[in-house]
């Protein structure tokens, strides 16, 4: 059997990883400034992470959601405490798309409505409702066009109000910082006005923190830069450092009912053990402080790189925009300088999403590589 060929591949085969480094089959060492799409939060093969998963695996790896699993409660408590979101309830699933799918479904259950407002250039995943609120026609199949979605420009609050006033909107879904779209974000004023109109008209505000959450922006959730409290928060990527998991944080005003949501694998013992160790490491190693200190260093150092048009994003969710397409630069970074970076819908933008454990010396290596390649 051959693989279903849906991914354009770089010719690199990682076989080993540690911290912010990855090694290929020939022993070449790469600096990982992409963390496999922003998934690696506490660094590759962190010893606490290995210990937690291995210990759990030798006890019980999986049982269904029809029995008691105290690890889910432990994760909910620890996540509530570290994020300051103690007043939410947690539903566990398996991926980012699934978290958004459940969030949108909840909003529709609660309001009895079905239209959703999303934003230009948004990316929310590839399942049915999640892909429908993703602003990319190429990845929406005819079956996905049944969803009622209105895409609006970021920061255009008057347009949002106009749509909400039509009375048929269940939810507004928004990334705190756009990832795949290219690191654009709403202003604080916009987020606050969005919350206000949603509250006034009983529309649910869903913050997609799948890429921007878990400390990556320099706060636990990136919406916390704007002093708002969404009705629903979705999370995935950094949540278990590569072990598949997703989470939906749900305001207590939304009441649960048996059967409302469900999953076979979501919140299984191994996924919880992985996710608990991530929260523990973020706390014990003070990683959010590290994100902010490395970010400040990056902002200073990037000034010395010529041809940079703009730096976008926050913390360790960054976009470096040039006035040329960066495809060739990314290839040179991989094959000449042995540094992984990412791209986005904005072809002029290098996206970096390193492990939150990265240090200033490793950022300096990247800055020097950029200088040499752009000289
Ligand atoms: C903001 C955002 N939402 C949702 C998703 C979908 O997550 P997953 O690929 O885990 O389904 C992604 C993935 O890139 C994302 O960046």
C-alpha cells in the first residue's frame, strides 16, 4: 500500500530529538524553531514527560469514558489553576479541529441557531464545521458548504454588529493570534467590543487558542492580553507536547447534558498523563517567563537583520515579514543552516513556533543564520 499523497514533503527524516534539537537519519542536527507546527511546548523528549507517559503506560493506557478516570479531573484542576480559567469546565477530545467542532456544536445547541461569524484568513481545522469556518475555499468540499458562515475582516466591529443584529448568529469564532493566516490579530479594543456585543445579543464568543495558547504568546492564553473572558476556549497543539489531545474550556453558564458531546479516545489515561506533565513542566520551569524574556531578546536582535519589513505576533508565536517570498529562504535555513522554520498563507512571512524552553543563544544562532543568508 502507498500513502495517500496529501503533504508536500521536505526531504528530511527526523529520527531523534531533544529539547530544541532534532537529528536526521544521517546524524545531522537541526535547530527546531517550528516545533512540528507549534506542538512542542516543553521541548522534545523532556525527561518528566517521558517518565509520566511511561509510568502511566505500565499501569493502564486506555479505558473508555464510561468509567471514572481521576487523571481527567487532575488535568482540569491543574489547567484551571495555571491558566486562571478555574471558572470553566473542561471537555477533552483528540485534536484542534475536534475541539472547534465541539465548541461550534455547543454554541448551536445553546442558542438554537446555526450561523457563525468567522474572520478573513482564519484557520480552524479540517473537520466539518471547523473547515467551514476556515477561510480557504480549496480545503472546503461541497459537503462543507452546508454550514452558514460569514467571514468578516479583523477589527471591523461595525460589520460584526451589523451581522449579529440580524438575530440568527450562534457564535463568533476567532483566533487570538492568527496562525496559518500569517500572525495577524485583533486589537484590544476590537476584542473587548466583540465580547460586549456577544454578551448583549447572547451570541457565544469562541476563542481558538489551539496555536496561541499554552504560554506561547507570553500569557497562558493569548486572549488574556486583551482582558476578556470568552464563553468557550479551544486548545490542542502544545497541550501534550505531541501526544494527540484537544480541550474545550466551557463557561459554567453553559449547562452540560448527558450525550451532548462525546468521544472514544478523548481524555484517555495516556493523553492525560502527557498533558499533566506539560502543565507541571510549564509551571515548575517557569516557561512563560522564559517566553517573555526570549521574546524581548528576539525583538532587539531582529532589528540588526536587514530586509525585515515587520515582526508580527507575540511571545514565541512570531512572524518575520519580508518584501519577498520566503520559500527559498526557508529551504536554505533547513539545508544550509540546519534550522527548521514555518511558512503561512502570507508567502512573505517566516513563522517561528519554537519550544517554549528555547534560550537566547539558540535564537542568536537563528539571527546569525538569517544575516548570513540575506547578506
Ligand atoms: C488556530 C488553529 N485552529 C485549529 C487547528 C486545527 O488543529 P488540528 O490540526 O489539531 O486539528 C489549527 C492547526 O493548525 C490551528 O492552528
